[in-house]
């Protein structure tokens, strides 16, 4: 399973939202789905480079 989620900055603060980390914790704690690795991926060489993909494994 691949989940494509990009970072979002908090309004009025120079900090990112923690929605990606919260999702990863819920996936593992509630569903037993583990993070395999984070992938760096960008389609456009002129766009900002940041991690937007998380790869997870689903237990059999």
C-alpha cells in the first residue's frame, strides 16, 4: 500500500502539521500496519523537494 500525503504548514506559524505522524501511529496501533520506509518523490524538477510518500506493510 502506498499513501501519498504531502506536508501542510500550520497557519501563522513556521511549523508543519503533524497529520502524517498521527496517521502512521494510528495505522500501526489500531490496524497493525507498519511503516516500511519514507520515499522522497517529486514529479517536477522545479517544485519543492519534500517527502510525500509513505510505504507501509500490511500483515498477512
